[in-house]
C-alpha cells in the first residue's frame, strides 16, 4: 500500500502521484497540461483511497469456462465527493474516474485575502453556495481541495459537511499539497477526518501561500491570471 501515516496526515507515496505532482509544480506547465495533471492526480488518489480505506468481499463468479471466486470492492455505491469550488473541479473529475457512481456535493468557499489572517493565523472564509447530498453512516465522504494552506477553508467546509449529518464510515479531507500549519489546524478542528495529501510542503509565506507549493491552482487551471 502506498499510503503512509505521517502523524499529522496520511501521505500518498505512489510513484505516479509524485511524478504528476512534480509536473504540476513546474512553472513551465501551461493551463491544459495543468488541468490534465490535476485530473490524473485525482484519479490516482481515488485508487489509493479504494486500496487503503475500502474493504473487499469474495463473490462467486461464473466464467466462460468454470465457476470461481473473485473479489469485489465494497461500498463503491456509498461514496460522496464534495467539490470545493473552484480549484477542485479538475481534481474531482479525476476522482470520478475512480468513483463513477459517487454522489456529488458542491461548496463554494473562498478566503478573504484582503482581510488577512487573524491572530490565530486563519483567514475569514466566505461560503456562497452549499449543495450536499444526504450523507449516511455507510458512506465514504471525500472532501477535495488541491491546496490545504492555513486550513481555514477546509475547516469551514468540513463544518458544513458534518453539520446535522451522521458520522460517515470514512471522512477524508484530500489535498494535493498541504502546509504543516494547516494540517495541524484541521486535525484539531475536525479530528474525525483523515487528512490525506500527496505532499507536505515546508511552510506558509507571509501571505498564507504554500511554499514551495504550485502557485494558485485555480488560476493555473482556469487561466485567470
């Protein structure tokens, strides 16, 4: 298995995940390649969640030649993917290749960068839109946002996801790149969530951006700069 426990988070160490992230980091990776890279990374992470978090069951199979036993993944019909707009859209597209029958939710949440961080290091978060499917105790819920920096956005989104809902079988906060400070904050605010990321970077800069990071994932994916 290529998910490792790093205390503050679980780390996806699959070679293709690391290779894809390295291409995403490069300033030379233009918009189309960046979006495709996020899709690919989402698909890889989806497969890793299946391998690392979901059980299998033995089933009887009739092949063209004989009866045999096979294994099937349990719970693929009980998956909820929450898209944190907007940067997570291509990331979620990749997750849906691993979980094509997943129910989907959308939360539009953004940090107020002009207001700056408060004394605790958090940004004020504006939530403009929330549309979530019903969540049950049998579900695997994946909240996807490529960048987990201060943890302000992810923490607020997890509040909406868990509010008035039963505790799901698995709750995964998935990111491509995370900062240590944000991981600690989200872990304290939502201890029931597994924090899963492809990389834990060095630090946050004075503006709250991940260093070395990969820049603004939304701007790079949608070419809005």
